[in-house]
C-alpha cells in the first residue's frame, strides 16, 4: 500500500525535470518553478562523500519556493549514503533519490551511477540504509542495463531487489548505458530507447510507481506515456532548452490546475530573485544562462538569447540587461501582430 504521507510528491512526480549536473542548479529550479507550480524538480547529483567527508553543505542550499524538490545523491556505500540522506532530509528535501544511471568516468571510478546496475544487492542495501534514517521518500533513478547485460533479464531483478528494500518509486531512463567506449553525452543518445520495456515493467510491478525518462520532447508525448499507464514522466534536455514548451502548460495539462504560464510574466517574476542574487555578490549570467531558452521557437527568440548571453557577462551587469532583452521580444511580438 503506498504511503499516504508521500502522496503530494507522488502526484508531483507525474511530471519531473531530470537531475542534470551543471544545469539544474538552484537558479534553474527557481525559474522552472515559476513556469510550473507542481512539477517535481531534481537537484544536480550531489555525491555522498562530498557531503559526508567534504562537508559541502552549500550543495544542499535551495529556495523554499522550489518545493516539491528531490535531492539526488551519488554513492554506493550504504552508511555514507544514509548519512548524506539524513543531511538532505534535515535540509527539508521532499525526496532522496539514488543515482544508478549516470555513466560519466568520474562517477564510474567511485562506483557511483550506472555501474550500480551490476550490483542490485548493493543498491538494495543502500536503499534500506537510507530508508532507515529518513522520513522523506527514498527513490532510485536507473538505466535498463549496462554493457553486455540483457535488460529483459536484469531490469526485473533490479526492480525486485530495490522494491524489497523499500523503494516504492523509480525513474527508468529507457536506454542502456554502454560504459566502455561512449562518452556520457553519447550515452544519452546512442543506445536505443526501449520504452516498451519500461511499460512492461509497470505491468509486471503494478505496485511500483514508475516514471519513464529519455528522449521525451513534448507534453503531448508525456501525456501519452501517462495515458498508457505509467505513473510519471521525467524530462531532461527538452525541459532545459525549451522550458516554456515543457513547463508552462504543465499545471493545467498534466496536473489539472491553474493556467498556462506566460514567459513574459515569468521574466518579470525573476527580477526580484535576480536583484537579491546580485545584492548577495552573485553574477547575472549565473541566473540568465538558464533563461536563454524561455522564448525558444517564438518571435524574437534569437535576439533574446544574444542580448542575454552577451550582456549578462559584462562587469556590473544588472536586471536592465534582462529588461532590454525582453523589449526585443515585445517589439517582435507586436510586429508579428501587425503582419
Ligand atoms: C547536462 C546533463 C547532466 C546530467 N546530469 C545527470 C545527473 O547528475 N544525474 C542523473 O541521474 N542524470 C543526469 N543526466 C541525465 C538526465 O537526468 C536524463 O536521464 C537524460 O538526459 C535523458 O533524459 P532526456 O532525454 O529527457 O534529456 C544529465 C543529463 C544532461 C544533459
């Protein structure tokens, strides 16, 4: 029986923005939250050793507006992960997620990420250790297999093990990771997607809350997966590069609440956040780099990108750079109307 206290985060997990190193930092998440009030947002991966041995508490900082928010941890040592999970839960994260899908070299060398698909027992121990010490829900993000593994065989075994250890919600990136010979970037594109297998897993594990991830580029596609019985859809690159396309309609279309967000309003709502960041000694481009795609596919998008990316790196650049770039969108939109 699913735990009632997790129901809000589970509802949010109908749509989530994937954890992405260097991309889904707190500024990016703040922007995404203005586009959708419900979509579940993931942090970048934070390694358990960085928290537990490195004392890198700043990696846990976020704005309260970002809820519902999940902390993704990387690691493979149950007691270290348990300590890191506890730190995350104490910081107020709604969910603690274990990364079993990331193929980067650095990550492999420390037995993190996708290589853990080979060690379901160890993953189960990690899940159990984390569950033991936190109230927040413990979840897993995984691949369908790695290297020579047969996903049809290994994925059900993996899911069974983590389920037995107390993980009730999982996100499956629907492609293998080929750890030998492909870069992390290639590993997000080259191994073929197998959506059917993920749908099959939902049929085989009806009690498990399963989200699908990989190559989904529109809300229409997301809705198709939900209609076909999956519990959630996680979107990564498309949500980052075209945040308005993916997130502005998420509240009404996926969650049945609220209105479609207007990216112009979202920019205005970012201004106080930007000002606070600058007042605290931050740089404008640290925020605006995540805003470049807000008008993707809309009139004036190119000017917006150019003005933001060139203007925001200048010394003492402030909110006026954003307002000027916004003007170029407004004038383009009115030209469009006249035509
Ligand atoms: C720049 C970048 C960084 C990523 N970092 C992480 C990460 O920290 N943890 C993780 O589990 N996956 C990471 N991923 C993988 C994404 O979470 C996601 O699984 C992948 O991009 C496939 O989804 P998509 O096709 O919707 O982008 C990253 C992807 C990108 C593009």
